[in-house]
């Protein structure tokens, strides 16, 4: 089973990389972009075949290492 974890900054947290991407897009002529927020995607291969057990393990990984839950949100997508 594969887990895809998407980590993004919480609303209201300053996103300097998003601002830099927004400025670069404007410089390259991509008009009409009102804002950019960046994040990260983490793919994890799991030996566990039980969806609920896998979700619990990945949630623990997010809470302990993959996301700074003070300033970041995470979403988990399990794929067979």
C-alpha cells in the first residue's frame, strides 16, 4: 500500500517560498495569479495491507516527523 501525504502551511502562516514563486510567475508573464501557497508531497510505501492500521501509522509519522503541526496541516491519501 502507498500513502501520499500532502503537507501545507496553515492559513495565516507567512509563506516566503509561495511569495517568491508568485513573483517569478509574474516576471515570466503569467498574469492573473492572485496568490501562491507551496507545500510538499511525501510518498511512503507500506507493507501493511490493512487500511486503518496503515492510516494510524502514517498519522503517527506526520505527528512525530513529517509535519510541524504548529504551523502545518497534512492530508493522507492511501492508495492500494
